[in-house]
C-alpha cells in the first residue's frame, strides 16, 4: 500500500487505516492460535442438592401396597417441578423388616418452596379373597416450607401415618407428613462418605436411618473422628483439602488447604487428637497437620508410593504401608523423619497396632494376617484368616481384631492365641471399612460395590439393620467407636 504525505489530513487517514488493519490482523491471529479451554466433567457436573426419604412404613400398612405415579416440588413463585423417583411401588410385605427408603435424589433450583405433592395412581389391599383395588386420592399435598440454598444440601422426610389407611372398605385415605431434619444428640450420630458425592451422610446409629446430609466438597474419602473434641475430619481428594466438621452443629468449622495435586485419601489421628496425618497419593507425601491451628505444620516426602498409614500406640510413631514394594515405613512425625523402611514377605494393605506394641497387617493376595513387633529385629508371625482381606479394626476393650473381606466375610482374631476364633458372612459384597460402637456394642460394616451399611451384633453375629446408600461406600465413623 502506498501512503501519500502531500496533505496532512490524508496522511492522518492513511495512518489510522494502517492501525485498524493491524488490530484486525492481530485479532484474527489470536483467534487462530488461542488454545482450546477444556472444562472437566467434574467442574461442570451438577451436584445433587435435594434428598427425600420415605420413613419405614407402619405395621398397619402390612396388607396395603400403593403405586406412586408422580412427585413434584412446589416453588413459592408458582408452578411445579417434577422430581425423579427412585422407587414407585411400596408394600410393607416386600419391605420386611421396615426400612427407610430413598424417594428422590436430584438437583433443585435455589429458592423457597411451599412443599411437595404426591400423586398415587393405584392402591390395593390384600384380603381373605385376594387383592382388592382401592380408590385413592389423585393428589396429596405435603405443605412444609423449605429452602434450597447455594452450597448446602437439603434433606426431607416423608412419613405415612398408620391411622385410618382404609375407610369405607374401598377408599385409600393415607395421611402423609413432610418434615425437615430434627436435632439429634451428637452421641447418636454416625458419618459415612460415599464416592461420586459432595456430601457426608449423617445417620442415627441406633436405627441406622439417615437423618441429614452435610455438604463438604468434591470426592470425600477417608474420615477421622475426634470423639472428645467433637470434630470430624474429611479428606477431599478432588479439592486437595481436609474439611473439619463439628459433629454437634454439623457445620464446616474450617478447611486445611494442602498443595495442588496432593490428592489426599487416607487419614490417621493420634489418640490425643493433637496431630492428624494425611496421606497424599498424588504427591507421595504425608502432611502433618496441627489440629490446634488447623495448619500443615510439616511434610514428609516418601521415597516410594504409599497406600495407607496409621498411628502407633504411643502417638510418637506412625507407619506408612507400601503395597507394591512389600514394605513398611517407620515414621517419627514429631521429628518429621522416616526412621527406617522394613521389607516384608507379604504385600501389606492396612494395619493396626495392639496395646502391647504388636503390628497386625492384612496383605494383598494372601490368606495370612501378619504380626510384627514394633521392635526392628522381631520376626514376622502369620495367622491364617482367608484371602481377600480389605480392612481391619481392633476392639480396645477385648482386644479382638475384626477383619473385613472382599467376599463379605468378617473374621474375628484373638491376639492372645494368635488364631481366628470366628468367621461369619453377613453379605457377599466387599467390605471397605468397619466401625465398632462401644456404647451399644454394635459393629458397622460399610460395603463398596452396591453401597450399603450393615449394623451387626458382634456377639450373636446377626444383622440388626441395613441402610442403602447413593453410591459405593468409602469411609464410616460412629460416635462412641472404640
């Protein structure tokens, strides 16, 4: 392009044209080379913030079944929002013993709601001459105001009254009530983390029923419970954070921020509650967290990948498990040091330390429980327990060791005789975590694949109750646990 400078105005116009051409060229170039921003599914995933449960059906409904056709939420602004149903046909005859059932799990827009409405399309009662259809109301309003708030999870409960379920011999006249979570004494609570969730499930440990949910963050993993302080620690793998929850108010008290990419998965709390160890699978490190300040006071770099960790009986020593390397690291958290790495004959998965200083380790691809003294020179002893052990815990009172297996079996080990004294099979699914409640002498087993919890009498080896979860179980902690 030729520019003429014979006239000042002409010169100015040509310079402005050049500037415009340059700007357009730069914009086109930027559009061509600009990197494509890829948003992960995790960051855009719509998390469920509304849980609705049907409480156990009353005994008076034993001969009645009904089909729920539609369930809607009623915003104060008007209209209806149809809720997805987890179950539509309800019958006490098919739900014995009576269990709490999930009605809906979804995401609701923020705002205030007048309540819900049920629409029953069919109902029947079993009589001497067989099943008889009943006339049922088309719509049953459940007016209990509630709110959906950003960053929080709302849990509601529906209860069917046992009074006058059938009137005039042909009319189904149910009375449902809708209510929000009630205050539960801290000592009655249990806490469960599940995969693919942002919530911690709060249960009544006596009835094994859900009483609430706590929104904590993405991918909650292991739990550590401080009984005396009333704090629950939750590892959030996707956020590189440890959340701290008050068990009484269920509020998030604070968040311990770790480093980007740490991916914390396992926790171990000292018995005096002053130190929390965090295994960071993403960075092959252990964070040492001061629970007074909720701050990472130090960090241990691990020379090899670790799968688990646990404190010793003296609160001075701790241990990191290296499954692939068939080894165990002896840690000194107060000195921020690895004292030594011991090579083992088996591939350890998890461990505990008995009050006499003996380490008990379950092993991958092995039918043996390994007993190792904390003294460096002690040799290993093996106890036959059966293959597929995944988790273990010890009753601090009786010192019995309970071991959960991948096939649903639970082995009971007597450390005095170094032998298995009992085995029972409450299920056929993999047990990923165990908790033992000292107050009511109950054993809680958390199952992975199908996502449920069993409450078991450890004396009679009988299942007392069951709770279905929304996803595979990850960790369980119960107030009063040993």
